[in-house]
C-alpha cells in the first residue's frame, strides 16, 4: 500500500498523464473483451458471446412449452416412456460441463425422427426418432449430443437465433390456408415457435456436439461406439432419397462421412466397452412399437386429407383407433376429415373425444373452436379458442376471437384481438391493420 503510494508520488505529471491514457486504453479493451468475449464452458475456447446464463434460462423456459405444442405436444399416452428418456438424459447431464443448468427431457407425439435443444437445457425427442434407435446407448448418443448443443451455448448463438427467426417468419405465412389436414398450418401460426427445432448447426458445432457428447456418454458408462454406429446409419439414410422422413433431423444436424470418421477417432480415445442396453431399450419402447402401426395409419390419413381423399382418411383413422382407442390424435384426424365433408356433428363428436383424451394439446381444441365458429356457436367457440391460446398463441385463434367480438358489436375487444393477431405472426399484416383502423373509426 505504502509502496504503491510512494511509487505514485514519484511519477511526473507527464508520466502520470501517459499512465492514465494507457490505463484507459487497457480498461476499454478489457471492457470490450468482457462484453464481447467469453470462454466457452464446454470447449474452454475464447469466443464471441452476447448472452449470459440468465438469458439462456429465460429463453429456454419461455419457449419450452410452446415449442412442445408446435412439435405435436407431449407424448402423454405412455408417461413411463418420458420418465425413462428423462432418466437417461439426467444421468448424462450430470457429466455435462454445466450440470447445474435446469435440464429437462421430453418425448413429443410426432412421427418425424427429430430431436432439439433449447438454450438452458430443455431437450425434446420425437417418438419417431425413438422407434429408429436400437439401444439405450444410441438414445444416450442423441441426448448427449443435444446436451452439448445447450451446454456449449450452440443454440443460443446470435447468428443462429437470427436466421431462425427469419425461418419461423417464412413458415408462418401458410397459416390461414387451413386447406388440408395441415396440422402444420396450425402449428406454424404459433407465435415465435417452430424456431429452435429448425436450427441448422454449423459443421464445427456438430463435430463439437459429437465429441463432447461421446465424452459425456462414456463418463455415464455407455459404449461410445453407439455414436459411431448411429452416425453411420444416419449417413446411409441421408443418401437414400426415400428417407424423406429424416429431412428435418438432417437439416438441423447434417450427417456426414467426416463426422463418422471423427467419431471413430473419438471412440478410440475413450474407454472401450460400456453399456449398450439393447434388451432394456426394447422393453422400454415396447408399447410404442405396438402402437407404431396405428401411428403409420394416422400419418397416412393426414396425407389423404392433404390429397382431399377425406373418406379414405376417415377409414384410416378408424383403423388406427381400433389398434389404439386411447390416442387423441386419431380422433383429431378423423374430425378434421369429417369437417372437410361438412359432417359437422360427427366432426364435433370426434373433436370432443380427442379433447377428452388429451386436453393439453392445442390443435383439437383450436379445430373445435374454429368449427364452432363456422357453426355460429360463438359462446362455445370463444371458450375453445381462448383455451387453445393458453396452450399455443396462434394467429388464427386471435383472428376468430376478433371476428366473434365484431359479431357481438364489441368494437374495442375486436380491435384488441386483431392487434394481438398482428403481434402473433408476420402474415396478414395489411388486412389486420385495415380491420384495426376501421374499428378505431367506428368505435367512436
Ligand atoms: Zn446437432
């Protein structure tokens, strides 16, 4: 302390001025470094970062439930399956570099083979990917890879979030078509969602997720070889044009021969052996495999609706219901086809059954709300539309609520809903603004 003072006293004013300047430059560059650079928690490398952990956690929590709704909703018919996937995921997350993140793992009711991670550690895997895996170690490979995307802040990087928002906005344009079964049209209307599932990670991030994912797998006692065999399967599938089903997964996580080679190298550096868990995995997905033929029929029914073959779609949905009478989706598909055939009372019954089996998924509630609106049952339509909004904020629900408010001559309320509709998605902006302006003039 004294020495420091003494030395300071020796400095001439000129030197002091120079010292202050260098301090200033040093501080400014330090500030610049602090605000723009940080150490990647997984790789230990310096990198540009504009987010802090509280932001990651917030984004993850804000988007998690809407993102699940946009991806088919939670797979509630087999809660044990989600518990199983969650147990494997949590085991792996213990070995992640940021094991304190609020990790969660969920199975979604969607046939497309896909998985995604939100910032902050919220991870989902579709039932369609679970049926494509052979053992628990392959499941661990997928989950560990997604854990790294969250852990190493891949999904929180500015460039990706920016490109994602534009993808989401593009996708949202189809909303009001509602021409076919088009669950997608409903989904795409969910405000600001459908974004992270479509992240296309760069090649270096995919390699990073593979590398550290395999380390986490190995630390948790799994055979890291499973990441190699899985990647090989994906490369084969990506060559096969018939494997369109995998396009979403491959768009976000492009497979390649170089990834196979890198994974083989990584496997050499890790402990040989480890758990594969084939018997256990087959046991855990047994119910899902039993229901698979029913989901295949349901997917065919959706396609038939898209092709305007509504009677065919109803037949397919009925076959699916025969195999699994407790799956809400099959009744929703049936109801969508009946709506197209103007069999409104049958359609209402189908939607009632769908909602009775699962009232935590927005789509059948929204469909019933729209149908009730068409039938001019405004009170019950309003209840459904509002209930659907609690699960997923779609533009179409706000528009229908606005139209109901107009029918009731509730001018200010209608304008409020149209404003919310305009905020819920980039499409229909012009017509919504016109409606709002017209209402503002007539409200007075
Ligand atoms: Zn990936």
